[in-house]
C-alpha cells in the first residue's frame, strides 16, 4: 500500500498530465492541428543565468506540430510516453526509465499508399525513449521524480538528521557503519529535525566511509553526503532541499582534476544536458573546498607565470584580479607531492580547456608537445562560471604542472590530517572557491 | 532530260515493274502479302475518308490452294466506287494521272494496286476481280481482268452487272497471290494496329486464314477535314509536269496557262517570271521549246515572292482523333497531341502532328521513346533507323530535361502530312531529313513533351503530398489511443479514441491536401494489424 505522501504525489502528477492532454484534445476537436509547445532542449538554448548562478533553459520554444512530417513521430512518442507514465501512476507502479522503454516499444504496422506492408517501431533504443522522457518533463514542467519514475541512485547520507520517508521516520545519525541511501524521489522526503552547521559532499564513496567511521560528522556538526562519482538527480535534489530548507552551507570535496571540478560545477550550476532541471536540482551557493591545485603546489608556480607581462595581461583580461589573489602555501611537501601526484592525461587537458578556455591553457602550458595536443580546442572560451580569478589560477597551475590528485591521496597523508586539519582549517579561514 | 523520256518509252511501265518488283515492296512472299494488303487497304481508305465517308473496311485473307501457298486477299470498302468505264484502266493499265491538281492522299495515282495485279499474275496467274458501284447507281458492276504486260493494256476476261437492291456504294477488290502468311501475319497485325491508331473513326475488320477476326470498331464520330484539290504551287513543280501541262492545254498564251494552273500566281507574278525566263507572255504554250521550258521552270523555282503554298490540300488528323486513337491503343495514364500550323518546303505544304502517350499499357522504350511514324495517315513500319523522325527523337530532344528517364513507358506518334512526302528512296518507308520538316517535328515533340513534364512534376508533387500524409497518418491511431487512455474512463475509451481518430484524419487530410480516403486507408490498415 503506497504511503499517503506517495498517493498525493500520484494524484498531482495524474492531474498535470490530464490537464495538458485535455488542451490537446480540445485543439483536435476544434479541428486545429495539435501542437505541443515545448521549451527547446538544445545546447544553444542553454544559458548561464548570472543572477541565479545556474544553467537554465533559454527562452526558445519549439512548436511540435503533429501534422509536421519531421515532428509527427516525436509527437506520437511524447504522447505514447505520457500515456504509459499515466497508466503506471494510476496503477501505483514505479517504473524505471528502462521499464518505460520496454512498455512503450511496439511496432506500428501499416499499408503504404503503394500497398506495401511496412512496420516500424515506436522507438528503437532506450536513448530514444530517454529523450522523450526529457521532452515530457520539459513539456509538463515537472521532473520525472514527480511522475514517480525511479532511477538507479547511489547517493548516501549520514548526520544529525531525522527524516520521514514513506510512512517511516529515520534517524540518519543511527545508521551504524552504513548510511542512508537517498531515495529516487527526494521530494517525498520530509525533514523532521536537523542539527548541523554545514553539508559536506564528498565525491568519493571511499573517503565518505573513512570520514564516517572517523566520526567526522559528529565531531564537526556536518551532514556528510557522497555522490559516489558523477552526482545523480536525487542526490542533487536532496542536497539542494536540505541546504534551502535549513540554510546550511554546502561544501564540495572532490578530486583535484577537471572531472572533480566539473562534478562541483554540476552540483552548483546544473548540467548542460539537463539544464531544465537546474531550478530544482542545482545548489548555487555550493562551494568548492578542495582539493585545490594551490593546496598541492601553493601559488609559487602561478606567480612565476604572471611575472611575464604578456601572460599576466592575457590572464587579467580573462579574469580581472587574478594577479592580486591572496598568496597561498601548499599543504603538501615536495616529497609528498612527488608521491601522490598523478600525471594528467590528454583527456584531462581537453576537459580543462572546456572549463576555462584555450587562452589560459595557451599561456600556462610550457611543454610545446602538450600544447599541440590541445590545438584542436583552440577557440573555446570556457564556461562563464569558471572565468573567475580563483578558477583561472587553479587551472593555470594544472596546465603548467600537468598534474592531478585524488582525494584519497589527502587521506593517505593521514585520515587525521584530512579530518582534523585540512577540512576544518580550510573552512575556518574560508579557503574555498565560490 | 530527253534520255530519261527514252527510258520510259522503251519499256512499258508494266514491264518495268515486272522486272523490278522488289522496288515496289514485293521482294519475297511474306513481304508481298503484307504489301498487297497495304495497297488495297490504302486504296479503300482513299476512297472513303478523303471524300468525307467514315470508312468501313473489311479484309479477308483465305488460303486459295490446297497444295501451294496461294492466298486470296479481298478488301471491301464503302467508298465512292469507280465508274464502270474507268475500271479496266484503273486496274489494268500502269499510267500516270491526267489530273493537274493536288491533294493529300495515301496512294499516288493508284499505282500500287496495279502492281498487286501484276504480282498476282506473275505468281498465281489468276486475274483480279472487282465489284463496284457508286452512290445513286442502279446497278453493281463486276469485272475480271488482267494486264497485257507488253502492251500495258487491260484485258477484260469477264464483265457484268446486276441490279442493286439497296443503296450500296463502294468497291470490293479480290486478288490471289503467292504469299507466306505465317511470316507476314505479325507484320500485318502490326500494320492494322497502327492504322487503327490514326483511324479511330474507321471500322476495320480482318478475317485471317485461321478464321480469326481482328476488329477495330469506330470509336469517334468526327472525321478529319477532307483535303481540297488545289493547283500546285510553282515552287513545288517540275519539268515533267510543265511538259505535260503545255501539251494538253487549251489556253492560248503561256501567261494565261501559268495563272490558271498554279496557286500564288497572279498576272504580275506570271509576267515577272516569264520576263526572267525570257519568254514572251503571249507565246502559245505548245510552241515552247525544251530549252524555254527549262528556263521557265528555273525562273519559277528561283522566284522568291510567292505566298506560301496553301494547306487546304492537306487533311491533318487533328488532336482529338490522335488522342482517341492513342487512348484506345495504350490506355495511357497521360495522353496529348498537337497539330502544328501548316508549313512548307520547296513549294510543298506540310503539317506535322505529334501525339504522346505515357504510362498505362504504353510499351516501354528502353533508351528512347517508342516512335510511331505516319505519312499521310499511313503507318511506316520499315527503315525506322534512317527516318528523320527517329533522328529527331534520338538527337534533338534532351529527354532528361523533361523528367523522363529511360526505360520509360512512352510513345511518341508523329504524323507528317503533305501533298508530297519527302520519302527517302523508293520504299516509301522512311522520311528524308528536310530542315523545315525536321524543325517542325522537333517543335511538335517538344510541345507535347512539355505537357507531359508538367503532368509528371504535378504527379511528383502529389506523390510528395501523399508521402507526407502517410508519414503523419501512420501515427494517428497511437496518438488517439494515448490521449484516450489519459482522458477517458475504461468504458468511454473506445468512443473517444475513435472520435480523435476521425478528427485527426480530417485535420491531416486538410493540411496535406490529400484525400480523406487515403488517410482512412492507412489508419484502417493499422487497426487491422493491431
């Protein structure tokens, strides 16, 4: 028997689908061609909202008309998906996106005008039906979680937090060595009681477990969350809600490499492919606490680079104030660095160029061969939210040293160091990037 | 010139043919039977449609001997008939016409039928039988005759007459020849088929030796305008004609003779021409010397201020008749025809008519259209490769530009009518490349083909519209089902679904401009499979 909150969510979703479909049927019965008005989910229509500090869908709208030959199939697919989801909602089911793919996949057989018998599938691959789900989310302006669609989730949380999930009340401070797995429908969670000063999101599950066993969250009054890699929707929504509802600051601890930086960016501003979800999933106030390049190398490398007038000028143009940042000392010694640091791969370099643009790479990379490897990325200007003095300095050091470092390395220096020095010290002196 | 006349005098025309029968189309027994049928049928047609009578032509081919390959060919028409006193010469003497007027007809001076009579005489020795009567005659006349080859004279073997019980008019000619029917048959059938295409106003029946009946009934009641006899155009004449004219005239002066014997020839023109030729207009025609006649004919041919020759002597088929014939023959998807305006070459008026048939049962042209050639309503079956019509079709028309790519079910019919068809050689099966004619043929083909192009491009557009409709219509049931699932209770679901299907069908039909039925069909086919 579904919980009350579950049933209420179902009824709400059923109404949303019904209402929008009713207007389509009204169009049809007036003899008008039915049109789905959908915000465009294209890269070109993804904009970075400077005020809200997140990636959002732009103002562009597409009119998906059933009578348009190029749109007819997508129109049919969108309605087919709506009907399957509607059916699942009504029958108290929790389909996954894979279930929806299978439920909607069937062949339409017809006789062509030449009298040939032809058969085509409603959709072929799951990629196609997944796209239709995204279209439907945008069209109905609801998230799939609101439609009770489940996806595989991997986020975990522990801390001084009591929640109600379904009909149960769960105390997240009493999870033993385990943790609470964030449910796929975080909007159905009710926060009952919170006693914490901030939320620490750790990219790596292993580091999360180490900090958990060390008692970090209890000692420092933190809610400890891990996304176990690229954050899924539920984890992002959970963090966002908790931060919003209890005004808790959010700190992200990720690897010191372009992938780690991007994970932070997804938490903070949203992802490019799912920008329509940012309003509900992104946490614009999230801060990157580490691991920073300056935590590893300090800022001497960077200061050496900007001694060159041209380099300094170029970098100042990209991120004004970059040459006047506060000086910083490394947390690692020379020998620790040589032990823990990993050499960056071409893919890391390319990703980094995507983040801050080609010019920073051009100024900061010394090795000519390496420069040639990323030549094809010339012209890229980077994402606006990475064009800050802090990130410019971080990525410049990355380009110059061609090094990256995993959080685990910080733990290897000593869990005590990570838990009792590195994190608390950075928090207390405000050594983060916003 | 005088040497040429020597040749004609030394050998009788009958004897000449007797020796050179291949020239007239009697080269072998198969060709002979085909040629015989042609000559008799064309005479029959000349006796009917030329005189405004809708033709009824009956052809009977019968095995006439048990052991030898003798066939009796009988052709009956409902034409004007032949006066009995003319019959012996008309069938028994190879002669030139004594008329000095021209009009479009199939045969020239009835030469062909005498060759048939001679060929019958040569191969089976049997005489020609003729039964004829004109409208208004009280009797029907009967003749059995042969030709005295050396004297070029008819020999009447039997003659008689009987009372007419009804107002029958026409001619029945029957000859017995040696032939190879089995080898000729397909060619004869093709000849009749092609003849029927341009003669949809005729009833044509053929009874074969196998007792098969081939019947092309009359399908239109309109007839081509009959040709009007006209005087020849001075540019289209020759010395032979002029010679004959001056010898047989009653006119006192050459000027009068010219004015009254030719079209486009008034007093001023006649005087100017005679001045160029250095001949006194008052001269008596019969007293002109051969050299003077030669100067005169040259002056007539080089004078360049004539009006063009009159086309009244021509009898074009007309667009409707060509279209009717093509429709019957091929049941085509697209058919059209054009009658070009009259034109002229060397003083001879001519009209080019072009028909086009596409699709349906139209035969497939592998690398060019199937070409049906006609000269004065006679189908041309042989020597296609050397014909100017074939050359135009192959060389002068860029078929690609007309959205036609081969192989294609495309027939081009070209009919050239003229008081003098410029045949290539003596076989009368292929038309020579005369620039004026070639141009008209080209323009005619281009004109009808443009129409086909428009039709094809419209068809492509309609096809596109149908494809578009199909691309949308196939999703109607799924869309309707989805909406109904969301908006209707279980017991109303089917009603709503059907209602949405019906509405969407109308919307899609309206949007694409395609018929409701077509969209219904696609939707139904899905419903049936589901």
